[in-house]
C-alpha cells in the first residue's frame, strides 16, 4: 500500500474511533452525571437513547446525501456537528449547572445526527477508494480502530471525568478538531464519486432487497439490534452498581467496564476469521451468541460476588462477539454492490436503535425488580435466538453475493473478449 493511502487510512481510522466515544465514554460516569444534574437512572440513560435514536433516524438520509453529493462533503460537516453538540453540552453544564439537563439532551440529538454521518460513510468511502485485497485490509484496519475505541472509551471517560464531569462533553469538541483537519487535508475522494438518484429511488433500492430476501434479512437485522440492546442496557446498569454496591470508581471502574468490551472485540475478530474460512454456520453462530447472552443474564440475578459477576459479564462479551461479525457478513452479502450502501445504512440505523432502547428499558424493568430486569432481558435474547434459528435462511442471503460475483466475473470476461477481438 502506497504511503499516500496509508496516510488516508490513518485519517479514516480516527473517525470510527471518535464515534465510538459518543456513548461508551459516558457510561462509566453515569453516577457522576446523575449526582451533578440531580436526575435518576432512567433520565441519565436518555443521554444514550437520544444520541443513538437521532443517529439511527439520520443515517439513511445522510447515506443518500453522501451518494448524491460526495462522501467528504457529508463526513466533515458531520464531524463538526458532533463536536458542536459536545461543546454546547459543556457550556450548558458550566453556565446552568444542575439546570443544564434539557440543554444537554438537545445537544445529544445534535451529536447523534453528526455521528450518523461519520463511521457508516467512512466505510463507504474506503470501499470507493480501495479495491480487491487492499479493501479487505483497509476495512480490517477501520474495524480495529472501532474495536480499539470500544475498549479504550470507558477508561478514557473515567480519566477525563477526573477533571470534571462536564469535561467529558468538551472532549468531544476537542477531539473532533484534529480529525476534521485530517479529513480535509489528508484524504481524497475519487472523481465522479456521486450517483444521480432521487431519494425515492434510494429507498426503492432498499425495498427491492427486502422483496427478494425479506424474512432472513429481517432476522439478521434483529440479531444485530438485540445483541446491542442487551449489551448497552447491561453496561448502563453495571456502571451504577459498581459504584453503589462495590465502591468501584474512577479509572478502576473504567477498566472493569472495558473487560466485557475487550472480550467482545477479541471474539468478534476470531469469529470473523472463522466465518471467512468456513463460509457457513452463520445462523448457528448468531443463535448461539444470543443463547449465551440469555443464559448469562439469567445467572447474573443470583450472583453477589464481584469476581464471579465480572466473569459472567465477560462471557456476555463473548456472546456479543459471536453475533456482530456474523450479522456484518450477512448484511453486506445480502445485496449486489450497487445496492449495498442503502442496506448498510439501514443496518447502521438498526444498530443505533438497539443501543438507544437498551439503557431506558433496563432501567424501567429494574424499577419492578432486579430479577424482572435480568429475566426479562434474557427472555428477549432467547426468543430472538429461537426465531433466528427457525427463520434465518443464510443460503438465501449469501446467494446475492455469489450472484454478484458471478455477474462481475461474466462482465470481466466479456470485457476481455471485446479487448481481444
């Protein structure tokens, strides 16, 4: 890979790293935010919900705009919005103190819209620039940056909060500035990298995929949504009990919360390698991951020992790591290349929706009882696993990618024939 492309790839990798911080950096500091703003667990969970829900709604539209007007023209303003939302939240916290809650909620919506135009569109831009084996290598590096952000974000959040709880929000703006400059100065976009299509045509292309592969595709999306719903719901609850029940605070708590995320990232990498080699067992991996999570959630309600508790939660990371790369492969294989942007945007939306509803749902169930929360979440995971095992036909999904490859091969042969003649 040429030096120019390595530099661009480094700039691209900084974008998913920043986006991951949007939620994961706040979670370890939920108790501080609650105390400073005088709010309850449900209300602090809305910081995650509004960020993720606004991102989930905005992703398909920003995906369309990036196809229509160019990737960089969307990514750079989105990074600015992301940083601006953090700056507004920080200023509101300084000036309004405990009365800043509603302003911070509004700023999280701004941040979510900004976040929607970052990682999903960077993935599309990497696909535009890199080809063949270089694309696989480049996407692997981008995913590694995403995983690194997931692991470091709880630790980074805890470290920044040692300055002040509102320093977390200012950090989004500070970190966004060099990334905006890098994207502006160090990256290029292929010429004529736009597509003349209306918004209606864009959504029709997504509808067309569902008409062909509706049921298995819907259950693939369900798997991605549920696993993130369970993970972020539990992490928000974990942040609270570590401090209240076990007196674990600051950097130590950040390190503890990073443990299940580390297991998830490591398992995701191994699962991706295995599935690439075998090219089968997608349905089984997806269902198994959700069953593992359901079993872990059921057991957690009976555990009081901190070490056993964290050991079980680490296995929740393993279950999540089985699901996410499996769904990634199924989604990207469900459509031909010219329709992949639309379906990938939809998948990004579904992931954000899962994250959005996890914390408030766990909080509401916990108001009934802790066992209701754990067994209710386990029931959602188990039901999803059974439905996926029964109705997900992986062969029907993977055939789209095979047909696309066959068509590309046929077109290439025809081109070669024309050249020879």
